[in-house]
């Protein structure tokens, strides 16, 4: 079976995933996207509100920051495989708004089978963990971003080296323009390093 067909088959299986309760509140599974022979795989935490509705990873505000960082680092988004450690949106309601909630370790572990399948099929040379939850999905243990960012770490769970960096939404959380620009530059520098 071709790589593309294997990926499509896993995607169909993931659409029916009931391995943790998150499917109940989500619109759909947001499976990874990108070339099935990508050298670089970027892994986020989980789809957000926009991604849950659209069914595609990184199409909301965090996705726009990621696009900016990719552009600064000279990486064409269409050459990268983008996915998440958890593929259903976790949230709580505040009035009519769905507020993002960080997935638990149990939810990340339950969802790891899809990430494992994506990595096994795409066989990226380097995987980037965007933020601490993605790092947990990829490394299997809590990994603080501060002391580890920009480093290539060995994963006992995945065959490829993992570079840990911040999540694009951390750029959005910076209040000052200068700090935002600096956080964006630092994220872009980590992506450049991973792609090199
Ligand atoms: N944040 C993530 O971690 N992943 C997405 O797909 C969107 C926002």
C-alpha cells in the first residue's frame, strides 16, 4: 500500500476515535496535514476553536503566528507536515464561548497512537514540539521548555530527534509589541534550526 493510502486509512480510523472522552464535545477529529514525505513535522498541542470547526490544524490565531514564524525562517508551510499531540478540541463553556483547556496527560497518552502512526508513515527527519503539551506527547515525560528550547532531544517513543520550542500562542500572550517581536523571532530561529 502506498504511503498516501496508509495515511488516508489512518485518518479515517482517527475520525472514529473514542479512546478518551474528548470526541464527545468536539466537532470532529483534526488529523495532521502536509506532504506524506515531509522532512519536517511540527506538532502542536490540540486543535483550537477554529481548527475544530474547519477540520484543519493551525488555521486560527496561533496558525497565523506560526505562518509568520515559518515565513521569517524561510520555510514553506506546504513542505511541512503539521499535526497535534491531541486531535480533538478540549474546552469549557464560558457563556457562549468555548474556552481552550489544556489536555490531561491521560488524554495525550490516549491520542499518542495517531501521532505514532503519522510519524511511522511520514518518517520525518526532525519533529518540532510546539510547547510543553506537544513535548509531553513526543517525549513521554514532562519537559520544561525554558532549559530545553532549541535543543534536539532523543525520544524513546519516536524514531526521530525532537526539537522543543514554544507554542505560537505564547507569542500572542506577550503584551508589549517588542516582546511579541522577540518571541516571534526566537520561534522562527528554532524552526530554522530544526529545518537545517
Ligand atoms: N494550537 C495548536 O496547538 N494546534 C492547532 O492546530 C491550533 C492551535
